[in-house]
C-alpha cells in the first residue's frame, strides 16, 4: 500500500499570534504529512534547511512569514531542493507575489502537492540573501521601531504607527552608485526582486524575479513629503511617477550613507551599516508555486487597474486606444 509523502517542515514554535495558533492547529491536524521541526532561531532554520538539501530531500516546507522564509531560503539556495510555502506571517509578501493563497493554509498546501517548480533569482545585500525585496533607510527604520508585542496586538497597523514616528526624524543623505557609473542621491532606497511591497502594493511595476535585475526606487524627499508624493505617484500609476522619486533597474549597485542606517531584507532587520552592496547571488531558488495565478491573487491586478484609471482619463491617446 502506497502512503502519501511526508515533507520536512520548519516552523517557529514561539509564534503566539492568532495566525500562529491557527497554523499550529493546521500542522497538528495534518501531522501525518510532515516531519515537524520546531526551530529556535533563524540560524537554526537555515542550518536545518541546508542539511535537508544536502541529504537530497526533494521538498522542504517553511511555515511562517517572510522572515522565516528568508532563513530557510538561505539554506536551500543553489540546491535542487524546492521550497514549499505555508504562509503564516503578518504580510506574506512572497506568497502573494507567487500567487500562493496567503490566507488559506489548506489551499497553499495543495499548491505544494501539485509539485509545479518555479526557479527564481536571488539577490544579496552585504552578502545576506533575499528573495523579494530589501530596504535601506526609512522602511528599515520602521521595522526597527516595530516590536513583536505591537505586531501581535495590531498586526499590519503596528508598522503604520511606527512609520508615523519615524517620519518626524531627519534621515541621513545617501548616494546610490551603479555599475555603469550612474549616481543618484536620496534619503531612502528600496530594491525589489519581485513587484510587491508590504503585501498589496505593486511598487516595482517592471520587476520580474527571473530577469537577473533588481528594480530600484530612490526617494529624494523625507518626512510627510515622502508619503504624499508616494500616494500621488500611486494615483498616477506608480510611485516612481512622483517628482521626488527615481526608478531604475540594475544588476548591482552600492548605497553609501553619511552615517549608519538600518538595513532590512525580506522584512527582517539585517542591522545597521554605512555601506550596503547589492548584487545578484550566484545561486538560484527552486520554489513550488501555482502554474497560473490563482483567483485570490487577482486583487493586486485590480488595484493596479484602479491606480491607472486617472492616468487613462488624462491621456487622450490612451482613451482613444481603449
């Protein structure tokens, strides 16, 4: 009699949010399908994932948010072992990017069971790998200010409260230096391997996680001007359309700040640095994902269409071709 496969599954047993509790119940209800590995730290998650890959496991599942995924990805990168994703975090940006159901663990597990593998680029910030995005300055400061306790109580709203606090501070100036010699000055930098930021916002509208390029947004204004210009840009069809931002693509670049600033990768604080080097990793990631976008992932496309609406009205050529 053939039995269904069991998958190594890494999870954080300390997750006590409502989503974390639901995830734990799901794991217990389906424990006959997993080899459950409760991890004590991101380092342990990375090392366990690396060990499973070395032993030839075809699939390793990560149950958690983008930070947990980042640790497991660090252990699997460059191997033939595919990553399975069970979204259990606050934002689950990477799952949304790939069209994996981010609010239904059973449907996410069905994606793993179907076994369709997608191979994507990985990039590094000061040699720390990331699969979705990274930030230098403002957004990393928000993550630095947001405590685990506030995330547990308020969910995504916790980041908004931290952002209000950070907006009142004067950021250091920084310069982005690209391989081709281009130089851009600003106060904050975001780099996207995928198109989504913060879950639902398509900040990097030209991004493709299979093109070996990072999409880079440099913000030139600080404080509430940064927020207002970003919202204006989104209304026109993209943050980069605001006058105080610059958007470009690059294989690698370096950010140099006038003083040490926070740096984050995939929503996890990496630390502080004055110089941050971005480059493509020589390793790639195999991940289990839907062959076609799932209906639930169409929300982002609807949002994109709504953001383009004012631009279509203002552009006669666009209206004529509609």
